[in-house]
C-alpha cells in the first residue's frame, strides 16, 4: 500500500466534496484529514491506496501529491 500527502481539492459542497488530489487519478483510496479546519480546503490529507504501476507514474508527476511511502 502506498501513502501520499495530498493537497485538498473540492469546494466542500455535496456535489464537490473536499477530498485528496489523488482522487483525480484513481478511486479506491482512503484518507486521513490533516486539516486544522475541515470547513476549508487549505491543508492536506494523507491518502492510502494501491495504484497500478501506470497510475503511480502519473501520480508522481502531480505537484499536488507527495509520495510518503
């Protein structure tokens, strides 16, 4: 399982909830919200997932996502 520190995306509405930026690349992740204020998009989330090798290459090129483990 890979661990990523991700910027938060979304507007916080029902139609566009806050979520880690990794959601732009794959589904099936789980996350821990590290934001001090969960009503704001500032901060980051730790995302846990199992990307395919192809997805991992794309994720590595996204400046909003940092590989932790």
